[in-house]
C-alpha cells in the first residue's frame, strides 16, 4: 500500500496540515537541553554527570525531531503491505481520514472500488479541521471521483450493518481515550463477514519516547490493543511495525453459512 509519487503531483504539492510544533517542539527542547549542559559544564566541571544526562536528553529530542520531520514528509505517506482488501473493487472505510494521507493510499490500492472517508473534521491543529485539505489533496491525486467524504463520529457511524468490505484507520484510535472499545465495536458492525480492519496506532516505544518523551507511556501498549480487539469480537490476523508505528490487522468472523 505504498503511496508513490506524491511529491510530483503537479504545480501544487500535497498539504496534510502537519502543525509546525510537531517538528519544531522537539528541536527546541533539544537545543535547550544542550545549552543547559554546556552552561552547567562551563560553570562547574564537577557537574559533568548531570551535563552528560542533559546531552543524552538533547540527543533524544533531536532524534524525535528527525522522526517527526520524516513522518510529515509526503515520501513517508505509506501503509504496511498487508492483506487488507478482498479485491480491488472493495468498498473501503477510512475511519478518521483527516487531510487524506491514508485515504489516498487506500484509493490507489482499491483501483476499482470506492473509499468512504469519514471524520468529524474538528481537529484544531489542521486548517478547517482537515476537510478542505482533504478535498484539495484528492483533487491533486485525481482520486476525488472515487472517494466519498462524510462528516461523522466514529462512535456513531451513519452506515448500515455490513456496509464495507474492509476498513482502515491510522493515528486516530490511540486518541479516543476510554472510547477505544466502542469504536472497535463500530468497526466490526459496519464490516461484512470476513472483512478486515487495519489499525495503525502509536504505542510506548523508543521511537515514541524520542518524539513525546515521558508522554509516550500514556499510550496503550500492544497487549492492551490485542485485548480490546478480542473483546470487540475481532480476530487477530497479524501485527508489525513500520515507520516507528505499530499496526494490527483484524478480521470479522466469516459467515459460517457462506
């Protein structure tokens, strides 16, 4: 599901609305930590252990800056290569589409299908909540005719049971707090029997520590996600890492009478 050629979309470039603070924040923290280390060592050479710790913190934040910079680059707009679709004609749900990175990837794989992009479009850090950027990016990719955009809440999707052949969601479910299980149950409800759901989330890891520092430990870990998926009635197919993130491929049980 790699998203190829985005940088050469035309005279204009894709804009996925990544806030400047996402990349500048870790860089600023890195500079401050390094400056404190230098000042401490200059003031008293006996304080070298603390200065060394501050240098390590600076390196960690700078690594986080590089990771965030790469994640916002269109060349890194990818999804893992997994068996998500049943056919190229799948009707696919992009749950929490934002400004369209995942939407475009899905539409390019489901060549004869349709992608339904759903979001509340209320993200404060993206212009217009992301809907205007989504429409612009789809037009640049020449995929607007194969994507239906719907404004809706992931906990109350406006679709009948078994409406989709497959579904995906990237970097959304990890921000749902206590509503994660309810959202997973909604995914199961709208999937057809045998339909698969690709879930991409942040989990506690060295990569996330570099980006978010101690805040990364507030993310749900892998065992927690597996337990929630099982409780929601979705079977585990496979899991793995890519671009510092973690994915879980889930499946709704096929109809026994089929």
